[in-house]
């Protein structure tokens, strides 16, 4: 679709936009009078999580919305895009980026203001629109452009399912607000504060070590175990080239390190069942010498889904069968 004439809500060039100031709200996303909350297949991405998000676009297509979550002129667009994406049940993900808090992303994409919209497939951004769309243009985006992005992604072999992050209207989603994490800053237990800070800064190895310390004091802390597993996952593979990892795994089906690496990519992309099946199938194919290494990795993965997730129950049962 043709780009609209650029009409930024907030400029990064340093000039004060008086019109934008008139439309500024103090409510956070999900609060009364605020922007729509993240949730479902809508996430909020920061400079610290941007690279990992880009990597997942090799698994499923992503719609990037660069916006200002306190500018109420952008709320109808964010709401319409979020509703359209959530109605597609994981065929595409909407990643929202607050350019006032994450200016380096806007600069990398050569965007000078909000809103701006991109499609992201296999790490390649494609500009769709800059400036506020009219009603007809917004309808064209939701009804025609998004399905075309999904179709184009499928033709490139990017046809996985985005992870579901919970009901966007739930209290948990609203409290998460613009953090893009499963736990809002106000919900972080005091003993997790340092680990959470390190993860927010992108020091996943440091975060994992700090969560390990927390678990040393309280081995029953399920949240610390989950966040440690996620931090270890991102420390290992958050910056990996997805296409290279998948090619290496396909070329070396008997190499345990290659299979562990691609299982990491599956987990980061929300393909939990694929990650479980890949490693369990690897063991079932007769790689008994690698049982312990695979078991340890699966136990890390098992800490990430909810304990009631049926995929977890099935995988645990199958692992036990393969080990004995």
C-alpha cells in the first residue's frame, strides 16, 4: 500500500510538538483512559528485547508498530491492529515499540516519529505506513494488508504460530503494561529485583546467575525457576542467526549440540511443542549417549510453561519412558 504523508505525533528530532502535548495522557496501557494493554498475540518490545524479537520473526511474521503509548491519537490504531492480530490466533504477532523510551530502535529503522508500521519476516523489515492512517486506510491495513503479510511469510517458509501471552483484558495483562514481560515491575518480588534488573538490561547470563542464587535460598520459588530458564535460553541463543541454526540442525541430525541449538530457537519463538518433540524424537532415534545432556535441557524448558500445560505433562511422561 502507498505510504501516507508523514505526519508524526512525536518527533525524535528535538522539536517540541505542541499538538502532541495536547493529546498526552498519564494513564498507562490497560488503565482507564489509557492505551490498549498488551496481551494475547500483542507484545511490547524494548531495546533490551528487540534482538530476541527479531529472531522470532524467522518462525512467525511480526507487525511492528512504533508508537507513543501516551498519545491518545494513536490509541484507535493500536486497538484496531491489536484486535485484528488477536483474531488470527497466532498467525502473526503485533510488537509495539515505544519510541520515546527506545529511540535507538526508531533510529535503526530510520523513523523520525510515531506512528510508523512495518512488517517483519525472517529479520527483514518492510515499511508499510508512516503517520496516522485515515479510517479507510486503517481498515485496509487490518482487512487486506495483514493477511497479505501472513501469505508472504508462508511463501518464505515462515508459518509458525506466535506464543499466546494471556488475555489482554485480564488484570495481569494490564499490570504488565508496557514492560513486555510476564511480570510487571510492580509485581517483581524484592528478592528478584536484581535478577529482573539484569534481564531488563539484556544481561541474561547475569540474570540467570542471580536467579540461581535466589533458588539456592528457596528451591521452591517457581517464578525464579521460570525466569532463570528463560534467561539461560536467551543468554545461549537470543542473538543467534535463526536461519544458520536451522540449516546446521538439518545438516547434522545426529549432532546433539545442533539439535539443542535449534530447540532453543523453537522455545524463543514460542514453538514449545516443536522444541519438546525435537529433543524427545532425537532420544527416540537411539541417541542414548546424549540422554543426560538432553534431559537437562528439557528440564530447563519444563520450567517455562504453566504447570498445568498439557504439553508439559505429555513431554514429562515421554521423557520418563525414553530414559527407562
